């Protein structure tokens, strides 16, 4: 049952989308379930519940909170009921059954299934990216980049054609409210004495900068790193490929049209949202000396399957947002030689002792 499940629900005279984020915690599951009605005059809600074990069927009582339509944040009914037609109500506790069967989960009201009934399917991570790619050698790739010289594209380099997924979701975590309210709180308390700047998490810019700091120091977050520079992305793609490698394989560089994406979709600054989103964020560089030399920019998301999210919107709007280029491992030496000439080395990308040592290792050792 652990995972991210997406689907639809039906209630009394209302239908909508449903997202269930379920984590395995010890001997039971913890659930975070969002329901977003298609009709704008009905409130969106989030429910929280725990199971008693890790079976396939459960009877649970969920605590339910409305979502403020002005900022997409969890709130109380008293705070927003004036935004809805007179007579609109909101239940703060709901008893439901939840069961897993044949690759779906089914959620129904215990009292009467007509009051609430939902079905959702689970995201299963593919081993390889679903983005169609073009195979190019290093020289052709540099020529290809001329098409994007005046664009608002972002670039991401990987040693293999892994699917686009955040470290948070790769580690099989799904409940973002728990991440925000527990992980971030604990990390802020532990790290505040180690940073030159005190991060005020109530300020969106500083909250984002703190998240970015965690990302760049290895803590799994729902952030994905990109660069404004295709050559920085190429460095990261070839970085972990062995020198003079005889292995058959390809590095991958993703190209994401952030300009078109920002124009077409609302960009949101917080994580725990009721609807799937992917937002492009430029965080303040506080206690993060790597951010500027890497020309780093970040996407923030609450979806485990970023590629399907983007591809679906491409199909709906007939707009191409994402591309991929695969370059053979055999091109590593030519690429790294060019990148060094451009001043893109481990020493410049990673200011400090680690970067200098990696740059000299590249120079002085064959493998």
C-alpha cells in the first residue's frame, strides 16, 4: 500500500481528483489523502489517518481539514467558510474503509459509499526515462545547443537515462506534510548552530534557501537540481563516467523549457499541495557557495512521477516542454577537455577542498 496513488472520487453531487500519499511507518501505514472537486464552489480537503497494521484492508478514521483556495494551504473551516455559498458544510472527521486490490486502492465511506467513494492507481517507478531522446556525439551536441541560446531552458545531466525523480520520492517517502512539519523542523533545530545565517522558515525566500541548502548537502528533498548552463549539466553527466571507459553506454542531458512552463502553469512556493504541481524556483544563495558557480535552479514537486506529469501536459496543450540528448561514454575525454577550457571543473563547481581534490584527481590519475 505504500506509495503515491492518483485517481478520482465521487461524493454527494460532487466528483473530483484524489491523491493518496501513503508511507510505511514501523508496523503500520500513515496516510495523507487529498480530494480536489472539479466544481469550484466546493472546498478541497486533506485527510490524515493511520492504519493498525500493514494489511491490505483497513477501517480508519481520518481527520479532515479544508484547503484555503487563496493560497492552497491547510486551514480550518471557520477561516474560509465565508468564501463558499451559504449552507456549504465541511466534515472534520470521516470514517472510511481502504483496501488494496489488483493494483488499485479503494476508499469508501463506512456509513454509505454514496457519501464518498474513490479509486486510485499506484505510481510504479520505471527503470529508464520515458522522455524520447536524440543520440549525438559531443561536437553535434554543441551545435545543437545553438538552437537554445536565447531561450529560457534549464539543463540537467545524468550518467544514465534514469527517470526524473526527486531524492525524496526515490527513497520511498510520499507524505510531504510530514516532511515539512517534522523533517524540516528537526533539521532546522540541528543545523541552526552550524550555519552563519539563521534561516527564518516563516519567510518563503529563506524557507526555500534552507531547503536548497539541505539538497546540496545530501538530504533527500522533493527538489530536483537543474542548471542554466548546458555545459555545467554536461559536467555532471560525465563526472562519474570512468576515464577512457570501454563500457557501452550513454550519458543523458535533459532540456526543460522553463520559460514556457512558467507561463502556462501557476508556480507555487510550498510543497504540500492538493493538486500535482511542478514549480521552477530560484532560491537565495545563503550558506550555499555551490549555487552560483553551478548556475543552479531548482524544480519543486509533489509528484513521484515527474515525467508523466510533464508529458501529460504536453499532450493536453500540444506544447513541447522537455527534450533529452544521449551522448556516448566514448565522448567523455573530448567533453571534459572542452569543459576544462571553459573553466568548468570540479574545482570551480565545488568551491573548497573537495572540489580541488576532485579536479586534481581528474588531472593526475587515469581512472
